[in-house]
C-alpha cells in the first residue's frame, strides 16, 4: 500500500473525522465566548454585575438594562433617532459606493487591456500592507485642505477606495467571468456599462456580497476621532461610549446597547454567509 492510499484512508476514517470536527467545534465555541458573555451581561441585574469574582452566565435574567436605555439616552442633547439615522446613512451609502468603485476598478484591471495594469495591481497589493492608523495624519491634512472636517464626507470619502475590495473582486472575476462571455455581449451590441451591470455584476454577486459584509461591519462601528465635533453628525458608537462612561453601574446597559449594535451586522452575515464561503473558497485567496 503506497503512501497516498494510506493518507486517503486516514483522512476518510471515522476517527480522523471525529478529531477534525471536534477541533472545529471547540475552536468555534471558543470564538463565540465574547458574544455569549456580552449577551449574558446584558441580561444581568445590578447585584450580579457587582459580584466578585464575576460570573460568566446570568443566574436571574432581567430585561431591566434594555428598559433603562431610553431613559439614559434621553439625557443626551440629541435624540437617539438622529444617531440612528447617521449610522444607517453613513454605513449604507458608504458601503454602496465602496462596492461600486471597487467592482469598477476590478473590472478594469481584470477584463480590459489598459496599459500598466499589472503595475497598478501591484500597487494595490502593496497598499494592503499599510495599516489604517498610518494614514491618519495624511488623511487629516487632506480633509483640512478640502474643508470637509465636521461633515459627513469625513465618514464617506475614506470608505470609498479599498485595496481589499479591489483585490478580492478582481481575483473572483479572473476565475468566474469568462472572456468569451464578455466578447459575446460585445458582439450583441452591449456597451461597457451594460456589460458591467447586466453581465459582470450578477456573476460576481458572491464577491460583492462578501465585500458588503466586510464594509458594513467596519463602517457600522466606525467612530472618527478628531474629525467630527458636531453632536448632530455623531453615530451610534458614540452613544455606546457615552453609556459605557457611566462606570460599573451602567455596565449592563452598555452591554444591552452593544447587543443592539450587533444585530444589523449579524443580519447581514446571515444573508451573505453562503456568498462569503463561496468567494473565499473559490477566489478570495488565489494569487
């Protein structure tokens, strides 16, 4: 019996599968611990929050922390609906523009014959090495020159360009959009815009759904520092930070607000989960 047959027999054995899935279940359960703790704390009464040593699970669950949220938020100068509108407006608009711009750039780099496209894509790949914090000072100088500090543009403009989005969609497009299909569309008289919206975008739906999840999750929790001063332009994460500043007495309410903040990204995850798996499995990690 050769080595390949021995390897195949081992990987398909019941013991091997049991060990493999047991490891995945344990790793998955461990990664869920912060979320479980957050949910449990949101339902803890005040006396359980003050217990030492702290308890992981709640013994006497209550919804009092959720009921107290409106009263706490009423003390703020701006109504909660304004923060909610700001978060949804910034997140949805930025995510939409982010997907459009990234997919257009990927389409040009993948399916056109522009000059120096390999060099341009190399620059895109190199830009993945830069951390967002290293761009904070240059961004502030640019925002100051453009006179957009303390406006919604501070949220939106930095979210539109994305090296990760261009890289991810281009890789998926290279493997999933055949050139023959685009050539057939051109023969039928379709222009570049029609080809992009009617042919390419439906095919790469798993890729831009994955990008929608990543972008929405990042923007939903974004809280610019040093660029937004007007209370009317601040978002829900600012409210959460204000509640958390109340100390241990508001720990339960802060966790309740955190649970509510997690709901929209979790809904997006449920909707796009299958597309994320397909994108990462088929093209997301290809070179």
